[in-house]
């Protein structure tokens, strides 16, 4: 599933530049993840970078956006047609 | 070329750079990724320490910015006055810093300076007000400031610098003759220019959080407070300090396994010794940040790029260092433009003004962590009670008087001696040999 940023977010922005898909941006009060751009880092890393870097555990898997690894990999290819997936 | 200088990052360093450049007649653009540059959500100590009075590595294990900058308090505007002959105005709340107290779990305390000291060693300020002041000054001088614009990567072509930026969904390339990399800890600008080649990460990312609060009572005002409670925070002390304007902040971290910074703060606020301070407290802002600690940059000016502030530091240059950095970076660029070697002077200043550039710095400061990592809550209570009344940094007092622990707690003495705690003071002395 795509990740979403919960209300735990302190808007520190530590996640913004970690995202390899540039899916994270500043919202009105907290930061937000564009679910159409989130591959949970599939194609780039073994772990989801935003969740890993966040000091307050704000990014959580979004139960409303359950996606399989295959779906996430397909999303990666669509977003980055000229890139080879790493780690997978 | 549309701009003489593009400044990446709207913190204190970047804003002073933009202001200085504009005041000197340069066409300057500052980009800041946040929509509101003046909103501070990254945990920050908001204290202007007076170097020369406030001893850094020699006494407290945290580093200092060495230039003896002063603070002038005046009703119309306060000023940060630098020895290089420039000053920065700050119209906003300002509160003198008189002491740092180290507290044990049961409330025994050791003061760094004598009780009742009224000669400031620094000043607490309000960062959001400072940033607003600096932005107003920069824009008044003619700097263009673009908020909500994030620098993604930079390229030094030799003739100029090209920065790829994104604002909303739109990407564009900004060109300028020179770039100032002022985008803070783990700067993307520095990374993309290949300037992190000799700057390995020194530790896993450090996660901290800080709650800014009103209505906190009972605590010593005008001070930094440092709480050594290993059961709550196993690596470093929990910190408390004033935020000028009637508020204060509690900071905890780094995260340790499943122990998260926010939980550490909340546990501290419920701690039996200190909970009464927070009975009527209201949290006004939650702050946090994840810090990447890298070896400092050795040469912060190369080609068409000058690195300012935290972008080149292990993790902080402190407010006084960042602002000086921004000013001096522009002066260095101006010298280069007029055919003189401005970079050499800037690099020399950078290498000497910050204790973190001393070769043994990282070895010595790590040793200051012994209290939380080696001691239990009971150990800390014993030690602080034993040395209560002495004046100085608690770790150094314990280190220099470890023999006195033998009588009451031979087991604790052996534990600390085995880890070389008694030699802590000597190593720090080596750092300052000849200075």
C-alpha cells in the first residue's frame, strides 16, 4: 500500500528530500504523500525511506491504499520509464 | 545571467547572505522550500552563546563558535555584533542566559556557573521573530525571496551555477554566477555538487523532538537545564531551555531502539520529581528533526559555490556561526568578483572559527556521553548528590574527582574507572594544547 503521513507529523520536513519519487510535499499543517507517486520505495530501496527517517513515526502504511509488490513495481516503471529497479 | 547569487535555503545563514548581497548591490535570489520561511518546526536551541565567555569543548563537550561576537540589548533594536566589523539587527524578545544546571533523577543539581550569576553567557531569542526580521531586511535591501521552492540539485558549470528547483509541481532551472549552499544539515546542494566525497556519516541519523510550551512552572529561569535520567533517555540528557517570549522547550533524543523522542519527553513530563512543573503546561508547538552527522567540510568555497552554516558542519554551526557564515560568504564572493582571493580568507575563517574542525574533536566529545550510557538512575543520584555544591560541568567534575566515589560506591568507581572516565578531563585538555 502507499504510505500516508499521520497527525503525528511535526512538519519538520526531514522526509521530503528522502523520497526517491518526490512524492512528499508540505501540506497545510502537516506534510503529505501523493499516493499516486508512492511506491513504498520499491524500485529504489529495501525499506521505505520516509518511515525510516521520520523522528516521530508519522508515515504509516495506508490501509485504504493496499498495493502488492507487483503493483508497486508497475507504478515504479510508469513513474520512471527509463530507470532500472534496484533492490525491488 | 539573471542573478549574481542564488542562495539555497532561508535559515539564518541564507537570509544573512541574501541581505548582505542585496545591500552590496548584488542581484540575489533566495529560495526556501517551506511555504512559510518564518515557521520553525525543526527543533532548535534558540540561544546566542557569547564565545570567549561560554567555553565550548574545554568545559562542556559540545562545541562552540569561537569568534567573540557580542549582543547589544537596546529598546529600539537588539544587535548581534561581530568582530569582523558587521552587526545584525534583531527586533524581538531576548532573555539573558545565566547558567546551565545538570539535574539528577531525584533533583540533585550541579551548576556550571556560580548560583546567582547575573553576567550573561548568552541570550535566548525567538527564532521565528529573528527569521521574520532577517527576511524583511533582505527584501527591503532588494533580495528576491521565493518560498515554497525547493532546490533539488545543483551543478557548477564553471561559468555559472545551475540549480534545479521545484515549486508545487513545476520544475525549473535557475542560473546564477554564484551559489550559496545554505540548505542546512545534510544539504542536498552540497551532496549534488559532489562535495560530500570526504564527508562520511559519523553515526546513524539522530532523531530528536522538542515541545515548545507555555505555563511551565517552578523551573530555574534564564537557564539551560540538563536532566540525566538514564531510565528515560539512555544516551543523552533531556534538555530544557527558554524560548524568549514567555515559552520554554523540552528536547529529547536521539531515538534509541523502540524508545522514541516524543515518548521520552512525555515520560519526563510525568517523572515524579519534575511532573509538578508541567501541571499547567500547554504544548504550543511540536518540533522534530532527523540529523545526519557528517564530517565537517574542509574547504567550504570552491568553483562558483560557497557553503554556509550547517550545510558544511557536522550538524550545527549555532546561530552566531551561521549568520557570520552567511555574511562572510558574500564578502568572499565579492572579493572573487573583483579579482582578489576571497575564498582563501573564508576557508581560513571557517577552519578556525569552529571547534568541530579541531582534529581530535570527535574523539573527545564522545566521551561526554558516559553518564547516560554507563550509569543507572541511582548512580546519577549518588554522583550528583556527592558533588552538589561544586561549580562546573558535571561530567568534568566527576571525572576529575572520581577517587571520591570509591568510599561510598566502590562498585560504581570501578565501573567508571574501567571505562576511563577519570581521564576525560585530560583528553579535553589535549584539544586545547597551545591555544
